[in-house]
């Protein structure tokens, strides 16, 4: 027995000493050195929030879809690299529909099957086709700056969110801006206004609002439809310039049409500093396709986001690319307007997710996302101004107006709204 105890002691002593040394070494091991100047990136570790993003890269608006998508992707990547939203990464799922309604409906169903809580529906015809599905499925359908203007009424359209100036609000802003410019120039009476629009549901949507404003102000309004695909409008422009002799022109065109209108109006001798375009004809691509900045000098465009390349959030995205040894995407510079709209939308969604988690906790569902989006208020990364509520799914209808001047877009009028009482009479009728 005594021999056994001596044997056990002889065996245990080295083991205990080795364990003590190991513990001491573990306590004294310094942390891994950090690379000087390297940012310590938070990691999103919780359940991802799935979001859906439809876009067009092959159809009538293919100059819009790709840079819009790239901006959205870059912003989502930046958000996730910084820890997501309260630790939840955002998982973006994309679906290209070619601006075709059947494919758009197919995209909706595919995204729904993958469990998304919000979808960018992209395109007024597609938005109209899925509006009832959004409500039935309790999935938030977001259509900033397009889609159904009446969906600003959150009581009638609980799961549809324009979240930017609708076509009705853009019509009110355009008319107010024109009258202000007319008065500043010291002109007598009221201007004659031509409305040149793409002949589809989106193009026709603002007509009643424009007519209501024209009636109130006692000005003459004449409408000119441009049939699809919107690349021939010489007859309409001739009538506007030579017969109607318009003082101002409001354009509401898409895809290749805006550049065609710029060239046609300029060639007809109409001054472009008396043309104001809705948001989908107010991009760098439209100016470049028209022949360049000098050709479009004076042209005005409505924006529902700020534009330009000097925003702090774009600097963050540039740094993200540089940290990976890459160059920022060309779309940031060459298609800045649409790129920024994608960035702004991503941060708007991130704020909606944050509000949903604050108000209703995990997991984020379509119902909670609706609640979150209704509580997004104020400035969005210096790019958008929104005042969302359960009643107002548009966010107030704020816009800026920019002008082509000296080879770039220059801010002509900061955030404002036009004829809000008339617009809301249509929204809440």
C-alpha cells in the first residue's frame, strides 16, 4: 500500500507542475498584435434579416437598374461590415425582371418564398401587379419615387410604401418651381405649360394633379403623350414649340426617352433652362446620352435624394473598397444619381429594421418591418429627408431641384414641397 502511494505521488507531481506551467503561460500570453491603423470591424452574428430587391438590367429602364443595384449592394455591404443592424446582418436577395410584369410577379413570388420581409418592386407596372399580394402576404413593398402615388395613404395601402416623392408630389413641386421662376423673371400673367410624358400608367398618373393645379392658378396646360418605346417625339416637340408656344415644359420620361427629349427640344430651339424633368429623367446617364453636359446646359431635374460624389457615406464606401485593395465602382461617378438612390434606400431599410427591433423585438417580420418603416424620421445619411408615419407612407413628399450648369449638376432649390394641399386631396380622398 505504501509503495502504491509513493508510485501515485511520483506520477501526479509532474502532471500538476505541467498544468501549472500551462496555466501561467495562458495567463501571460499577450493578445495578438493589431495592424497599426487597422479598423476593428464589428461582426454581425445574429439571425440575418432577408430583403428582396427587384431591378431591370435588360428592359426599357436598363440604364437605371444596374447602377441603382450597385449602390444598394455597396451600402448593404458597408452596413454588414460595421456590424449589421443591432448585430443582425442584412441578407439581400436580387431578382432581375427586365421591366416585364409577368417576370416581376414571378420575382415577387420567388422572393416571398425565400422569406424576405421587404421588397423593392421596381417599376410602376410591376408595383401595380403585386399591390394586393403585398397586403395578403404582409410583406412590405417599397417603391421610392415611382409606383402608385395613392399608396402614400398608409391607411388604405398598409404594406405599400412610396417612401419618396410620388409622381403626384413631383407634379406639385414642378409646378411650384415653374411659377416661382416665372415670377422671379418679372413676367406678366401665367406661363403656358406643356407636359411631355411616356404613355404608360406611370406617365399618366400625375395628369389629374397637374390639371387641378392649372385650374387653381388659371394657367394653360397641354399634355403630350409619347408612345413606347419613347424614342420618337419630334411631332410632339414641334407642336410644343411652334403651335402651343409653351413657356415651360415638364417632362416625365424613362429609359432612353429623357435623352431624346433633351436633344429634340434643344434642336427645336427651346431653351433647356425652361425644362424641368421628373426624377427618372434627371440622371447623369440622361445628360451623357443626350450628347454631354454642354448639350444639356440649363436643364432642370427633380431629385428625391441628394446627389454628388462628396458625401461622407460615399467616402466610407470608398474606404471599404480601398481596404480590399480595390477601386470604387465606376457607377459611383458615372451614374451617380442612380447609385446614390440605391445607397439611400439601403440605409433607409437599415433604419427601418432598427426601429422594428426597438419597437417589437426579434425576429423581424413583414409586420414589424412595416411598423419600423412607419417610424423612420429625419435625415438619412445626408441623402434623404423623410417624415414617415402610419398615415403617410410617402414621408412628406420632399424634393430638391438640380440644374445642369458648367458640366455638372448644381443645386437650384433645396428640400421643399409643392401644392401639398392639392396632392393630399388626391391621396386621402
